[in-house]
C-alpha cells in the first residue's frame, strides 16, 4: 500500500497533504473509536457526539 502511495505521489496523482491527512485518520480514528466504545464513563449522548466528530473527519478526508 505504501509503495502504491509513493508511486502515485511521484506521478503527481496524489496530493501529499491529502495523503497525510488520510494516513493520520487511518492511524487515529479506529483506536479513538474503540476507546470511546469501551469507556464506561462516557454517556451514550457523549459517545454519539464523538462518533459524529470521527464521521465528519472521515468525510472531510475522503472529499480531498
């Protein structure tokens, strides 16, 4: 996967900032979501707000 991203970057097919944002999202979002799911001190309403934040971030990343 990284080789493909590097190849596309070298060809000018991928915006490096967009790729960096996607890489950051892929590294952080799943772990954060798992943390929110497992934290018993966060209410369901608070969890939904956090899930919405991650979803908004995903949409922004995919739009680039």
